[in-house]
């Protein structure tokens, strides 16, 4: 491993060579190679995470390009996971990138996520997020939730049974819509998702457990709310 590449982050207290080796030996699953998946995957790749599994069944469209910085106009029509591999490998060839061009479903999610140590939820619909939530609970691994709308976003580190699960936080899925978004918004939330993941994998800092971080870009406010378990939650209420 080229420690020179990572020398500046290894200066962080508690990181060092041991922390960098932990990243090198880590496998992560990123659900979605779009607005959130772009900064998440880029920052985790440059940090030296050993194996990144990135899953997206969509293809690159021109309307994606104001925010999905994994892709370019030269890749319109290409599957997003395959496009992500091109970008991430060019940024850091030391990282193994496994692209998956399948849709995440209840029947294949466990198999797709394999032996990942953490799930990065970079989706744009709660139905798929709920599937990821259940897999995370079954495997006993964390789910780093991020969501955006316009110039707003939210974030939480979910690790049931220590924390509420995603279904506790959002019991029902809202109607599907084409929502507004500017590229800097997933940049902010995605960077925070990546940072929570790095802290977890290296073993430093305090994670955003039992909390929901809400960011309002219009007013430049960050607010943190206590996240409560729902004792009647159909997914984790028994645990």
C-alpha cells in the first residue's frame, strides 16, 4: 500500500498506519451511483477503502449531470455503476471497484451486499431504502442514511438494535416525484455520509447514532434531532 498517498489523513489522531490498513481491508456497499453516490464513492475511494461495491441499474442521462459528478456527457447512455468504476479507478487504481448493474430487490439484496461491512444508502426512494434497512438488520451492519431535496438534506448513522431503524424514522414512503436539486446539496450530504463511514471503519470519533442531522442550505443551518425507536416498528420493534 502506498502510504504516501494517504499521509495527510494518517496524521489525524487515532488514524495512523493501523487505521489506514483497516480501510484497505474494508468492503463497503454503495446503493446508488447518482447525486449522493457520487461524492460518497469518490471520497471513500480517495481515502483508500479497499473494496467498493457500487450498485445502480440506471443509465446516465443529461439531466443527471448537474449533480452526479461520477459521470460526464461522454457517458450518456452508459450504466451508472460501470461509469462509476471508470471514474473511481482513474482516481485511485489501488481501490477494487465492483460495479453491479442490477436493481436492488427483496430477493437479491442479501446476495448483492455480500460481505460488506457497511451499507451506504444513496437512493432516492424509500421503498429501496427499506430493503437496505432490513438487510442491514439481518447482517448486523450499519446503514448510513442520506437524503436530499432542493437545498436541504438529512443524515443518520443507523445500526439496529443500538439505534432506531430507518422504518422507525420514516414509517411511510412519500409519493414519488421529480424533486428539485442543485449539485452542491448531495455534495454536502454525501461528504458527511463518507465521513461517518470513514470514522466507523477506522474506529475514531463519535458517530451520528440515535440522531438525525438536518441541514438547510438556504439558511446555512445544521440542526440535530434525537432519533427515537418506535416500539411498535414492524421491522425492529421486536429487537
